[in-house]
C-alpha cells in the first residue's frame, strides 16, 4: 500500500483535506475504488467509520431524513460489496465501540465526561 494513501486515511488532518479536494459527485466512486485497492476485508470498515466520523457532529442535531442524507456515502460504499462482507463490516462498526464500553467501562465513562481515565 502506498504510504501517502495510508497517511491520508489514518491522519485526521489529511482526511479532511482529502474530503475537501474530492468533488461531491465523485466521492462515491473515489472511496469505493480506494477500498477496492486497499482491500475491503481490511479497510472497508475503517473508511466507513471515518466517513461517519466526518459527519458525526452534524448528525446529532439532524432529523431522520437529514441523517439518511448524511450517512448516504458510507452506506452506498458498503452496498458495493457482498452480503458476508457487509455483515462483517457492520459487526465491526457496531461491536467495536460496544466492546470498548464493556471492557473498559470506567475509562469509557470518563471519556464521555471529557476526563482522562487515570483521574
């Protein structure tokens, strides 16, 4: 995997720049192709979670119709793949945060309060 693509996905500032540079009509094709190149088994969940994270602050204040529009891109990318891949990615997206809450309940609670887990 080219190092520049890895840094674009992992680094939040690069992710924002990448998001801004891509025309809104081309985003679906671009991110689908990106996942195809990187491998859906390893990167589909990551790309979908980053796209959801990009709109998370906006989604909190939206009604149901607006939320559907905000999460349309990650859902559209997810629908390009077979059912077993979709189920695996959905499980990763849903179970990973829940596992963190169940495994580290005091640390997760403090994170929601905006405090560090150590004190």
